[in-house]
C-alpha cells in the first residue's frame, strides 16, 4: 500500500498542552494505518499566540498511541450541531464568550482528551498567510456569561475543522500559526460542557446574557462522545436521582432540591443577605426618651413610651421620630430600621406607642439588634429582628405571632463562608400558619387587621470559616385594618 509522507501536527489545546502526532494520510483504497511513535523533534523558538487567546506550552517527549488508528481527513468539513439541553429543574450558567454556550469539542490523544479552538479563528493566523498578513487579530472576545433556564435548549454549530498548530519561518523569525484540519466523519470526539449552578453580581435581565467573567472555580463538567458524521450531538447537565425528601438521597453531602438529589446548589432565586438585601437596625438616638436596663442575658434593653412625631424614609431606611407623651422638650428619640428593597412598614404619625430596642451585639457580631413598636393597648405595630446566632425577640415580643423555622432544606448557596443552607420561616398567627421562603413575604389576617410577615433570609452553615453560623432576619408589621 502506498501512503503519503507522515505530517507532523501540533494540536492547539485549550489547556495549553501540545500533542505531537504523526498522521498518515491515506491513499489508494482509503485504508487506515496506525499512528507512529514520535521522537522529540527540533522546534525553533516560538512566541505566544496572544492574538488568539491561547498560551501554547510545548510538551516534548515520546507519545505512544497504543492501539489507536488514524482517520482520513475528508476534503470538505462536516459541520456538527452542538446542542445544550438543560433538562434539570433549575437554571445553569455557562461561559458564553464567543457564543460558545459553555461547550467545547475535544479530541482524544492516547488516553487524554484535549480541547481546541472550535468557535472559529482569525484568518491572519493561517500558516500559509501569516508571514504576509498585516491584519491584527483580537485577543479574544468580550467575556459573557449566559443563564440557561430549566428546560431550555440552545444550539451552536461547529464547522467540523480542528485547528492544528505549527510554526512558519518568516523574515522576523519563527512564528506560531494554525492550519485547519477537517475531522474525519468516523473519528470519536467528545462534547465537553462546563457550568455553574449559581452566579452572583451579574444581571441576566437582557435576554439571559450578561457581560462578565465566568468563574470556573468549582464548576461542574459533563461529556458526551460523538462522531462528526452524526451531524448533531446533545449534552445535558447530570440530573441526580429523583427524591421527595432528603432521606431519599444517599450520596455524601447530597440534598433533595427541585425533586432531584444533588451535592451542588442549583439556582433558586433566593437573595443573598448582604448590602443590597438586608434588615438592619442601628442603635437609636436617645435624648431622654429611652430608659436603659440589662436583661437576664446581659443585653442592653432600651424602652420608652411616647408619640410618633414623624415617619420618613431615606432610601430603604425608615426613620421614626419619637417624643415622650407629656410633650416635654429634650425627651426625644429616633429609631432607624433598614428594610430590603420593596418593603416598608406604614407607621402613622401621632400614634401613641411603646418602643423597645434590644441590643445583642458583640465584638464578633456588631449591629445585632431587634426592635418592637406597639400601641398603648399592646397591639403589635412592628417587630424586626436581625436574628444572628438565634432570635432575639421572644413569643411575648412578637404576639400574636410565634416565629419559628422549618427543618426541610429548600435551597443552598455557595458563599465565601461555605455552603449556606436555607429553610422556610414558620410563623403561626391566631388564625393561620405561614411557611415563608427566604426572601419572600406573606400576609395574615387577625382580629386587629392584616399583618405582613417578611422572611428576609433564613440560612445556616453546618461548617463555615466565618464567625456567624446562623442568619435569620425577619420582620412583622401591621398593614391595615
């Protein structure tokens, strides 16, 4: 059998490695021959391909492709539809720079799989034009992250060309370049999907795509083998075993979320308690309005009775001005409560009230306070509790409501402090019980009128590198008659 001369190729790899392969081009009856082992070649000095965003680190040595065969490169490339099917019940997030949908095509060399540039390359970098080309190549596209919703299917096309790296001698010296090689229709390739289940700090309201860097740390990856002759390949995130309760999940660290067992944290829409979403109570201003005592737990308790002179909002901060009931000068106070966006307690000016502020702050946990405001008949107007490391208010403070917490994990989040687990608030009123997801509210009707119950966030850490292990801020307030 006649064969053409062996041709040396250096595969452009996403992880920066180079596979050195001698591929025999088949002739006559289009028969296949095996890869030959390759001695270390002599390669001149090279420069990094910054124009194509790939750092090429040469790894020399022997590459023995045991039992592998070569595949004949067709005269025309075979395009393949690459399909991402999010068959899970939660959104995922993928690197969509250059529109790649978190997908990459990989080729097997020996026992390892390597990625290559499969979203197109700059024509200036072709080996047969590089020396003469004066056009610049951009150093990669603008980084984007895409949110792929539950049940969403997205597709892109790979042109069927494997970009093979080499060098060319130009006037200025040796330069890196690329040549396109049409993948054989029967070659086994692999579609590689990597994704995150949660992304913070990006706004996906504009078509589910946001400009920003994709954080690959802790990402999940899955693979699907295919042949170019298939014409289409589909890959989906791994879906855990079906479950209804946590006890159905047997894997280490698995939770039952969205009807499937998972050790990760699927996207859940639960807001992270922090600067943009928080309940914050600062120590009140006191000009003789409050009397300060210490409770059995050694916490300062500030109490006062008087009249609401004004209620204003400065952004999300409710400012309640108070004066003592006798109207004397100098006996004034001010209470400050920050609510999450979209929420506010409608206190009424000139209402006669009793106010109590409990300060449970410590050196490690500053600004951990709670406040209650009632009318003089004892009817609750507002109860707010930052509830760090446990609730500050007691059932007598929140009457006619009892505030508790469910035990079923309804979501989780990977934060800088570790894996935060979320549960529902369980608030029992005189006429009904409300199970409230973190970041949401519910209304209850009582004999006094309608109350709004807000679960700002109810998270706990089983293990954490941070000081706080339990964060469950909430607020209850009288809405209307």
